[in-house]
C-alpha cells in the first residue's frame, strides 16, 4: 500500500495499537446503474478521549463510514472491505451477533435528525430504557431510573415527568439531548455523532456541542463527529478528516487543517462556513458545482471539475493523474492529496485567487 | 312471492358447474352403494333447502316445497294417493272424495272420526270451516284464491277475526262440512287437496304468525322452527295410521335446514357422506348441475326425475303482434332444441306442443306446427311472405339469469332467420313476474311458466287465457298473450258449468287447440323437476302433483 | 376525548338517518310491490288494497317514514286483525314476510356474523401481517416471492369457487369435517368451531392478499425510516427491531382498513360465504329481503350494517389514538 494508513508515517516504530484504527475501508453498493463506491479506501485512527471530525458534503461518504463503524451494513447488499480495528477487534470481520453486542454499548451513535431518529410511538423514556436493557440485565424499573438519570445528565428539566413524554412533545434541542442520553446510556467507548446539530437552531447548536464535549470529558469516550460544517468541528475536534467522493483528501490535526488548509476543497469548505463575527449580509461562498457521481468518479483528481486552481498545476495533471495523499512539508501528520505545489498554494493564499477574493482561510483560523 | 310460487320454480343457472365437474372427475363412481338397507322405523331425515318456505301456514302456503312439507304436518279434506302408477284422489280428513249436488254447486264432506291434533283433541268440521275462513283475512295472505272466488259471499267476506262467519260453509254436525258455491265446480274435490282446505283450531290460531306454530293433525308436529334457519319436526304421537290413507310415520323426526347454496347442496348429496346419506332436497337440482347429475349412472337409484303438471312457454302478445301469419311463422321458426339446451337439456323436460301437459286432466295430444322440434324454417318463411314480408322488431321479456338470457339468445337467433329482429329485455329475476304481470309493461314476446295447482286444465287455461280478466286484475294479469278470443272465452264458460268430468276435459282439449290455432303462445317444454336424496333415504314417492319428492312414505335405511 | 366521542356519535346518527332515508325512498322508487307479492298470483284489486292497508303501505310515504322513525324511539304495535305484534323501541319494524320484529331476527342472526366475521378477521389479520412482514424482511428473495404469490392467488379466486372447492374436499371427499354451518358456541363449542373452519378459511384466503401486500409495503416504508436505524444502532436483536419497532409503526394504516373490514363483515357483508356454507347471517337476510321486497328487513339490515361500519370508524379512530401518540383526539 503506497498510501499510509494513518497520519503517522508507516515506518515509525510500532506504537501501542490505537483504540480505533480504520484501514483502507471500502463500502460499495451494487445498484442497477453500477457499483456505487460510497467509501473508497478510507483510513484513520482515533484514541480514547479524543475527537475526530469527518467533514464533507453530502455524498462524500462520511455517513456511510459512520454506519460501517456500527456494522449497520451487515445483512444488506453493501460490500464492505478493509479493516476496522476497535480495541483489538476487527469489526468488519465480526459476525452480526458479535457486532450487535457492541452496538449501543461499545459503539453508539447520535443521529442527525432526532425527530425522525426517535420512534414516534414510544415514549422517550422507554426508548432510552430499552437501549439500556438490551445490554444490561436489569428490571424495567431500574432501566427507567437509569433513563431518568440520563435525561437529567443531558440537562432535561423535570426528567421524572419528561421521561413519559413522546418525542413529538419535546422541542428540537430537547430531542437531541434525549438522543444523546440514549446513545450514552451504556457508557459507550466510541460515540459517533452524525450531523448532531444540523437540524437544530443556531443557538441550540452550541449547547449541544458543549454537551457532547462535557460528556466526553466525563466518560472519556472517543468521539467521531460527522458534519458538513467545519465550524462545528473547529471547536471540538482534535483531528479533522476531509472527505470527497468517498476518499480522504486532507487529514490532520484541527489546528493544521484550519490554519494551513492544503486542499482547494478544504478552502472551499472554509469559505462556505458562516461566521458569527463576519459582516451581516456577507455572501457565503459555496463551492460551485455538484458532488461527483460515486459510480463514475472523474479521472485524475476527483475534485478537478470543480477546482478553480487546476490551472496552477502544469501539464494538465489534475484531470489525468490522481494525486497521492502526501505528508505536508513541515508537518508531522498533516496529509493532503493535491497536485498544487507548495509555492502555488502560498501564492494563492496571499490573494492571487482567480476571483480576486481574499482567502477566507485566514479569517477562519483567527 | 312469484319467485317461489308454483308458477315459477325457475332453476337458476349458477356458475358452479366447475366444482361439480371437478367432483365428477375426482370421484367418479365413488357413490357408496349402501342402498341395500331395509325399510324400517326410526332415524332422522334431513332436508336441505336453499331457502325457507314461503309459508307453512296452510292458508298461506303457495310453493310446492311448503305444500309438500305441510303434507307431513297437516291433513286436507281430500288428498292424492300417489303410491300407485297414477295419482288417485282419496278422502284424507274426509271419509271419501266428497259428494257434489246436482249441478256441482254444493259439496258435502264427512270427516273421519278419531283424527287427532298434537294435543289429543279431535279434529272437527268447525275447525275446517274456521281454517278456510281465516284465509279470507288480509293478514292471512299469499295463498290460492279459490275459496274467495267460489264460495257464496266470498268476495265480501273479510275473515273471522272480527267475529264474522262465512255462511256458505255449513257444519251441521261435528263431522260434516258443506260448501255452497257460486258456480258449478266439477273438480272442487281436487281443489280441496290443497292445504287451504285443512283444519285450524281457533284456540291455537296465532294469526299472521301461525307459520311457525302450525297445529299438527298429521304424523309430524313442529318441535322448533326458526325462520330462515331450521325447522325441526317430531312425531305427533296422537296421529294414527288407521285414520290416514296417505301418510306413514316411519322416521322419528325431520330436520329441515335452510340457507345453503343450491350447488353446495347438490354437491353434498351427490358425495353422500355423513348426514348427507340421510338427506334429501326439496328445491330442484340447480340448472348448472342438472345435465351432469342426470347423466351420472351411480346416482340413478337416488335421483328423482319428477314430471310436473307444468309448462314452459313463450307468450306472443296478440294485441301487439296482430298478424296471425307472423305469429304462426314464429311458431314454426323457433328451434326448441336450442331453447331446451339453454334450460339444461333433456333432463329439463320433453318438447311441448300443447299448453296442457300429459299428466293434466284435459290433455289431448296434438301438434299444429312443426313436427321437428328444431322448427320448420321453410314453412315459417312462407308464412312471413303471406304476411307481406314485414321486417318487424320485437321485444322479449326474460329474467336476468344466465339461463334465461341464453334462452332469449336462442329465440333471437331463430327469429332472425325469418327477418324478425329481437331486442332482449332482461328483468330482475325477483321482480320478473310482478313486472310482466302488470299490464303497464307489455312486450311482444314474454317468457312464462306455469304449474297447475291440481292436475286439471281448470287451473291452467282459464287462468292463463281468459281475456276478460285482463281489465279486472291489471296488476296481476296472467294472460301474457293478451288473448281475448271470444271462442276461447265461450269454451271457458262452457267448461265451467259442466259437471261431467269426461265432457269437461274434452272441452278443455278443444280450448287448448283453439289457443294454439290463435298462435297466442309457443309451448316449449313440459317441465320435469329433478331432486336427489342420500343413499340411506328410502320410500321417496315422485309426487307428480306438486313435482316434489313426496315424503309421506319416507324412511331411513338401516 | 369524551367530547370527541359525542361528536362522532352525533355525526354517525346523522349519517344513519340519511342512509335510512335514502334506502326508504329508493325502495318506493323500485317497481316491486310487497303487497302484490304477499297477495299471491291471482290477486284482485280489492284484495290488494286490503293487504296494502294491513301492511300499512296505503299511507303516504312521508307518513310511513315518520312512523318508522317514531318506532325507532317509541316502539310500535303492528297488526290489527289476527294478531297484535308488539315491537319495542328501538323498533325497526316487523317483517312483511315472517311477521317477526326485524330487530329480533337481526339479533338472532348476529352471533353467526360475529363469529364468522371476527374469527376470520383475527385469522387474516395475523396471517396477512405475518406473511407481509416475512415478505418485507426477505424482500426480493424466495420467501417474499412465495408470500406475494400466495396473496395473488387469494385475490384472484372467487369466494364462490374456493368455498365450494373447500366444501367438496374437506366435507364431501375426505370427510375431515362435518357439514359446515353455524352452531351457537353456547350450544356446542366444538361444533361451532368445526362448522366455521371452512367459512373462515374461505374469507382468510380472500382477504389475506390485501393484508399481505399492505403489510409488505407499509413495512418496507417503515424500514427506510431513521428510527429503524436507531433501533438497530441500539443493539436490539433483529426480531425486536422488526416486530416491535417496525410492526408498531407499520400497523397503523392497516388498522384503518381492518376496522372497516371487520365492521362490514360482522355487519353482514360476507353474503356469498354465508350462502355457500349455509350460515344464516345478516348478509343472507339482506339479500333475501331485497328479493322479497321486505321493506322493514331491507331497512333493518341496511341500518344494522351501517351501524357497524360507523362503529368501526369510531373504534378505528380511538385505536389510532392509542397506537399513534401523535394523534390527539380533541
């Protein structure tokens, strides 16, 4: 394998195995139109107590990656290959029964839209208690007490009363708190949060992120936050993995990625990020174009059809040659896959952008 | 109640032939031959009927099923002994077949002594008088009209419930009853075989609810009767064989079950399993099953093909199809073989050439038209030519059943050959007769059938062809040909006054011929009705009066 | 909730009044004349008039209708000659044909319909939902195709055919079962059950198709819901996910149809089944009443059936509220 499987260079002396080690994960879906390569060779590691942010547009493969971590592709048409090492077990090879024992208990997940992710016909309390009882031999009463306790922990007022409520009786923020309570009820070691704040008001978003961070400190879990919004992860993540078309395009510490973004796509993401300190009415800069087809990825760099800087790369390499994921010079574990030379990037960053706009990257890092 | 009166026991063609056919191929000849059993007492006969009786109340019943069942429960003044080769008129409640006065306007009957009701009390002449009288009440409706037509004062009498009696019925003593009639009725003692001429004890009369509470003086009495569900008869212990020349009391009881689909009944009795072995049906075999079952040799010993005193015919409306040549052409043109095919084939009945069927008093064999039942098109065309080759369009009224619509198609095909275009008017089967009997609804051609109330032409031709009645009963007109031929009317009046049976029958034969000379009607088939019983049912007599399997001698083989 | 019920019941009463009115006046628009039918085949106009009078048909339609409505609340007395028939409130009238109060007949026929309808309904619900669930879980595989095939068979055969075929096979040919029919459960529970097996089976075969397909499609829809993924993500066993989380949500649309089916079945809509198997229920009563122009029975059976459909509607709404907490009955 020419591409290193983790931010550490492969030739470094073997350190103790990371808590979560994903290697060359591929998730492909056969369809009538062809093979959809939703995730195509993704690798990353995560230690306990740390947070990884996986960032990308919809269709970039980030959510499919998270479902693979839960083993939820088992028993479907999806073809999963590669390795997912969690605490010494390979989840890809694990049979469904073994995986089921881990779900909710060792690995748990907070879903994007709590209104649709919670069952509308069961009370919030019973859904939390159910998640607890499936992994613990306790009475209904004990499970219910646990549910109340969890609701209290995630900051729901009057939890004894609200435990009997149905999801539709909760506000959006409370629902997400309940969802978090449900995913944390078994003290999971790995918590995956898939767009945990997308469906929420801006004011509530911050509260929820704070909550996840607080709980992580309390439980010491490893957390994967999946989002399309770099702003969400900028505060909470230790590492950031940027995905495009089912592949990694940039991976490094949050500080590196935000301060020294290497990939034009990452720049685009940063530019399209709303900023509270920005001028009111300032136009966001969404990345032009649409995400690529996962059946027929563009040749060469899969981002090149949307890339404004491909002219900076000589000899038309972008449409022809797929860029390797390379260590960014001067960095220990910052990886990026782009043909742009360091000089070119430097030039672009000082303001010679194609549309004469100052790069927002600097602003974002402030 | 035309649907189930004697008039129209139409055998509906249901779409079930497939199952019966399947049964035939799957278990051909499987019918177990347990027919070797001997007659004996005991056991219960099960009767499987698709629907409940119209009535069991003797003054109201007018269906053959109900009348046949009433024979088990009650006795009439006179009755038919059908154990011989021909039905024989005998005294039933009466000691003999009655005595007419000269002129046949006063009839006297003497009752047997010791005929007892189910409570042990004796049947009296007063009870018979009361029974006949109650039939005049508008509450006790549905029965035959003869008492009201013939008894002196009958047209104004409204029944006994307001305390009035009918003076033309006299009871000089407990055992004598005398009827005074408005006109001579030579076959009055055949009328009195009908259930209306039976005894009802006043104390047990429950008026319009008497159907379920008929007070028995026959061999069986009602044990329980839930309308539309089940009738259970049990022995009347006071009945005595010595007083009854017609009936026997072999089985312990009769269990009549109503409401099963007719094809399911056919199938069940054919399969002859379990209680089906001791079962019989009163409703005829369904039209769709008929050809199949009639031809099954394994059923022969328990298949009853009963000739009915009835006729299936096509009336030609003489006031609409005025040209006699056209009517005659129709007589020649109709292919009776295809017509009979529509009704179920040869099992349904023989081709008819007269309105009176062979079992009826007055029947005379003649054929005025085509010798070949398939018709004579050459002759028909010639007659149309004589009529000036009109190209008329005619309407035909039939019931909206598959059977009748096939029949209408057969008629249509026949008549197209001679340039008559036919429009078919299917009429809802349950409302068929109330529709066509209303003079407001007239068609060029009208299908009809008729079963005599007793086997005499007097219950056929005067009812169906007396044109003077059309105006009298505009809503219940039976003259579907709208024939009002003075010659026919004169013969009707002449026959009515005749007391000599032989002479009278000759007059009716003449009348029959005159009607066919008028080409007022195309007689199609003399009807048969076919029923089956299980293999353990014995003693079934073919009742050619009611066209029912008579149960008066029935027993269960052991 | 209580107010909701009152409102629904009032609406139901109005609907039933409308149904009765329509039935009543349709009847008089028909060409058939019950008096003429009762009168017999040779009926003189004077006799016909008397019978009309004794049946109460000589008065204006409005008067008759008013009498009928009054009878519903106050009861009536019928007959003035041979016998007096007391018909207590709610009086649906007295049959022209049998001179029995219609309600008495309806109530005596009802246990048969209740047994037939409820028994079959429970069976086709359980089997249909079961088959549909299996089909949905095994979507596209052999079990799915088999379930869909079974359902297709059921929907394409006629009650008449399947009923007679079952009768022939089980009663006549192999004699596994006694002749079918209705025996009250109070008289003979075993006989009740044996007599109803074939009618139930017939109805199940015919209704199964719809419930299988409905469950299958409803289940597949639910399977795509986020909360199903949540359930799996919790580590719940597959059976719990499908049966508890999946079925609970998928069953709601089925309840509506089931309610209507049960309502109309026990209200007497299984006419052909009743007829084939010799079960004297309300459906048969209704058909016979139309053939006999027995107005009181026509009205009675119509009202009775309507009552059950209306009740079924209200019950469905109530059950909906229980099943789906989002539905508020206010």
